[in-house]
C-alpha cells in the first residue's frame, strides 16, 4: 500500500507535483493517468526515494521507502527500462538482482518464462527491442514477489500480444492481493485493467474515482456531430437532455444521448448531417470534462488541428 500526503516536487520554478494526496490500495489496480509532463514519473520516483520531495510525505506500508525492511519483497518497480547494463544478458541482469536481494534462481527462471523472455535470456540486453526491455523491467519489478508493484508506462513498446499479456498480469497481481500502480498517458490502456483511476494534470490531482464511477459519469464516450446548422442542432439536443460541447475542429460533441436519437432529431429539424460518429473520449476530452470551470487548465489541453487529443 502506498500513501501520498500533500506531496510536492518543485524543479526550480516548475512545480512538477503539487500537493498530491492519494492512496494506492492492496487488491486493486490503480491507473495513474495524465498527459506528458503531468508529473507521473516524478511521483513514482518520489515513492521509490529516487527523487526527494520538496514537501509532503510518501509512505509505503506505513513507512518511507528508505526505512522498509526487505524492500525487494515490499515494493517492485519499473521506472526506467533503459537503466540496465547493455552488456549483461537478461538472465545475468536478473540473477544479479536476485543475488543482491537473497532470492533464489528458480524465481529468475520462473520470471523469464512468465515474461516471455525464456528464449532470449542469454542475449545481451543491448540487442533487445523496447518491448523486450519492458518485459525485462517487469520481470525485475516482480523479482521479490512484492506486495506493491509500480509500473511506469509499462505498455510502451509492447505489441498486441504483449498488451494482452500485461493486462492479464496486472489483473492477476491485484487478484493476489497486491497493490498495483500503473501509469499511462492513454485512457484506453488503463481503463481495461484498473479498478480505480487517478488523473493528474500539471502536477495536480483532478480525479480519483473508481472505473464504475467514471463510467457512470458518462465521460468515456461521446457522439461527434457535424451538421448543416450545428447551433440549431445543439440547442435541440440540449433541450432534450443531451450535454453538448464544441470541439476545436468545428464539430459538436454530445454526451448522454444515443447516436440514433441525434440523427432523428436532425431529420426532424430538416438538417443535413455531414458527420455522426460514436467516439471514445480521449484522455484530453476527459480532462476538459473534469476540469470544466477550472480557468487555469482550460485552453492548455494539447489538441491538434482536428480537435483530437495528441496522446
Ligand atoms: N530532473 C528533472 N529536472 C527538471 N525538471 C524535471 C525533472 N524531471 C521532471 N521534470 C519536469 O517535471 C514535470 C513532470 O515530469 P514527469 O516526467 O514527472 O511527467 P510525466 O507525467 O511522467 O510525463 P510523461 O508522460 O512524458 O512520461 C515536467 O515539467 C518535467 O519537465
Ligand atoms: Mg513519465
């Protein structure tokens, strides 16, 4: 279990993490979401004692990481898959860590198999693809069969099979009772595995909710509409109970209303429809929803010319 209490990190004038308080509970996967630069990695490094907080506290099982007894069995982490000696083989890398942590070689063999690296175990890490390095980093994180697992962007570089494998793995870890903390800048990656999501923007917590609450909030899907007269259609949709907002590429986005209903409404109004698609909300759309009214955040979400999220 991880507890953050008013955790803040400043790099000079830049506040990377701003008074962040949250709990990563056992028996669940907590998704840690936020766009590039939101402060996810900095937070994870503070949990691991790799970055010193400017203020606030981080506790792992009730104590700071540096005071953990037998840390390899308490907390395992993947934070930087490149932080490995490229001249070592995968097996040598894991064996060294295992020896330092008093862990038997059968655990190394088990993890090489579990992460799909069995056949590549005698190859130099320097020859590994990004996905293979991620798998090795995950194996290293799990070496001590830790109670808490932190994975920073573990989906990066994984192929389709790798993504499926990692989803099953993280869910399995939570089912075993472990506290699993997984960061991503993609909603879709985390949504499939997380019991809860924590959303960070510019170092601040903007949402901490269960996936059920997120779905009930109806933020994850919307209908994108472009018609002959969007203003007229938006007024009718709003009157009928739909939630309408404008996207930056001139279409309107509707929540809480089915596509068919909107189509029929346009027909009744005699309006030609140019586009009517059901779309999953991007993380940026979610931010816009969650931060509605927050002047500081508005206008700073990263949108490309089409109004779609970059990440
Ligand atoms: N060592 C450092 N020195 C100075 N600034 C830093 C340092 N590490 C991170 N930052 C800054 O802190 C902020 C948060 O960065 P961080 O890497 O935590 O974001 P992130 O959410 O992990 O982003 P990404 O999705 O790109 O990995 C950024 O503005 C970044 O430039
Ligand atoms: Mg990061």
